[in-house]
């Protein structure tokens, strides 16, 4: 694959990973009270793509006991969060 096709393919792969629920390693609880939605994602992508989520993830280190990382973002609307993820 030549270099001109590499970045578009990489971008496409990252979008596919965002939608992949098979290998996620973090759950994100978004919203509050009766309007909460759970999102599944990948720590490494969130960490490097969002300075805001990087700060949150840095204070909520994943345990090495096999459990998934979980963060709560009650001040973000569930319908807005997919935009943030992308």
C-alpha cells in the first residue's frame, strides 16, 4: 500500500475500532438520573485523542486484575457523547 492510501485506511480502521464492541476495555457511563447510557470504548484511543479524557483516565488507572475500567460522565448528554468519541 502506498503512503497516499495509508492515512485514509488508518482513519477508517480507527472508526471501525470505535464501533467494535468485542475488544473494548472501558465502559463510560454518560448522563445522569434516569437518562444514562453506557458506551464501550478503548482506553488507548481515548487517551491519545482527547486531552479531557486523558486527564480523567490518568486519575482512573485500569487495574491489572482483569476488570474493565469504568468512568462516569454525568454532565455530558448521551446524545452528544458519540460526537465527542469521534
